[in-house]
């Protein structure tokens, strides 16, 4: 009998989680080639974020395990990359605020989703939140390849930082949206 934990969508999610330490290791390994490898692993992980959910729905293989692990995998990948890029100075100065906005929103939304789940309230992912994720992944890709990418595309880091700010602005909007829904249920619960 087929076990849901071994479904292709869940295996893709496991792979995304395992990609996190691999991306970090490649990022810190000396040389431009390792930055390109970090980018390649990151891109593969980002693509699995789309396919795990799509395949789970298309093949009717949605599971509680997948619903739990998918956002965790996303947050691990994004958080590790933001922290690593801040630690190495790729994200610095005012751009640190963009990273802080993104990280704070991720923590806020996780808490709200947990709270709302206890109330049996589902908050579906909006189209704007999907755009946020796309812009965020593009920004992190440009920033991960960093100086190695400047040879191929001058301004790679600058493009990445601009996209990070665009992502942070969309993040504020989607975070407010989630917060508004959460507060309305919190106020409704106390009446």
C-alpha cells in the first residue's frame, strides 16, 4: 500500500529541506564556481516549491504532512539565505531592513496560521502572496550568485537588492492582509 509520506510531492518537499544546508555549504565554499552551484541548488529548490503543491493537487496526494512541511521548507530556505547574505555583507546597510521585514512577516504569518488553525479557520494563499514569493526567490537568486554573477550580468547584486525591496513592500501588504484576518477572528472570539 502507498504511504502518503512517500508521495512525490512530499519527497520534493524533503528535497527542499535538504537543499538548505547544501546551498549554505556551497555559498561559503571559496570561489565563484561554488556561488553558481549554490544558485543552481537554490533554483532547483525554488522550483520544487511550485511543483510539490501543484502535483499534490493534480494527483490528489495532498496530506497533512505536506501541508505542515511545505511552509516550513519555504521558511527554512528563505531565512537561511537571508541570514547568510546578511552575514557575508551582500545584504547590508538599509537593505537589512528589507530582510528584517521579510523575516518578521514570515514569523508573524506562521504564528497567525497556527492560531487560526486552532479556530479551524483556513487562510488560503493569495495571488499577491504568490507574486511575493516569486519576486523574493528572484531577489535571493541574484544575491546568492552575487559577485560571481557580475561577470555575466553587471549589476547582479544591485538588481537583487532592488528585487529584495520590491519583495519587502509586497511582504508588508500580504502581512497586513494576514494580520487583518487574524485580528478579526481574535476580536470575534473575545466577544
